[in-house]
């Protein structure tokens, strides 16, 4: 009886995009998905306060 079973993970296949406009839109969405927008000083005082408190507790 084998107790060490190795299972391969699922493979995800993308369907081919045949419409050029949809292909461009999909590529634009994928390019934007990796970007992160960080705004400082715009109502994020609670976040800045949490960072400050964390830094103070690490100093102690």
C-alpha cells in the first residue's frame, strides 16, 4: 500500500482570443493588474498611525 501519493496540480489553459480588439483589451487589463496605486496624505491617517505604533512597539 502506497502512502506517499504524488498528485500533479491542475493545469490552466487559456482559450485563444480571435478578436483583435478583445485581445488588446485583455492585454491592457493584465498590464494594469500588476500596478499598485499608493496615495499618501489623502485620508490614510489611520494607516500611518498604525505604522507609527508598530515602529514604537518594535523599539521597546
